[in-house]
């Protein structure tokens, strides 16, 4: 079992930046593939990014490529999402997810993430 807690969301103007964090506990963080998803009002949840257990492999949705950067610190048991050049369409609840072993981007492609946080709200004003 892995417990995930997101933080770092908030209100920012378009063009601004935020850094989300996902703190994990309860299992060996370093052997889990991690990911970020988001869900905007009235829309389906969508995958944003993922990172392999070692951090060697990453994936980004086309909509965030070049603006967002995922990273992880296996000593601090924490994953991050640096979000730059934010747009109003980035407004959503952002969720972190984990899968024991797994792989990136495989865990996104086969929707196999097992553990989820409760989400953090990101609002980008125009």
C-alpha cells in the first residue's frame, strides 16, 4: 500500500509557474512508477506525465510538453511537477498516482496505476 499526498496547487496568472509535490509513504517509493493526472470540470481525467522508478524514463502529454517537467527524489519519497508558462486550460484538479513496479509510459498506456492521491487544485486565470 502506498499513501500519496499532493501539495503545491493554487491560483496563478497565465504565464506563471507552480510546482506540485506528491509525498509518498507506506511502501518502497523507489520501486514505483509515478504519474500525474488532471481533471478539469466537466472533462474526463487525463494523463499529464509519468516517470519511471529510477527517473530515467519520462512521458509528457502533448498539451504540456515543453512547459512541464516531472522529477522525483527517491531519498525524500517525493515526486514533483514543475509547471511553467501556465495557461487557463491547465486549470484542473491534479492527482498523483503510483504503480508498484510498472513502467513509464506503459503504466499510462494501459491505465494501470493502482494508488491515487486526493488531488490539488490548480487554477490559472487569464
